């Protein structure tokens, strides 16, 4: 696993085999420990940041480069 530095200068662990496709590049799952016991969030592969937000529909949005995913479930009621 690769590592990235989190917002509080902590070492975070990126699982590049577990991700979600975004418009500009995938978002990979980030863990707080190397044993993958504590899931921390996501890293945007387009700009390599952990500054992302997830909404109630499961969409991930990168706050730096505006990379985003589509909703996990969608129907006409979501519009």
C-alpha cells in the first residue's frame, strides 16, 4: 500500500486495489492503519488529495479538482 499525509500530518494508507471511478480519475480507499482495520476516507487519484466529501447518496466530490463520482443508486426521485 502507498501512503499519503493526512490533514493533521498523520500517515494514511492507500489501498489502490479498492476504489471508485470518478470523472477525472478513481478515488481510492484510505485507511488509518496499515492492517486496514480503520477506514479513514478516500484519496483523489487526479490530484492526490484526501480533501474529499461524501454526500448522503454516496457521491464523492474532490474539494480541490472537482473530480466526482456518480450516485451509488439513482432513480428519477433523486432529481
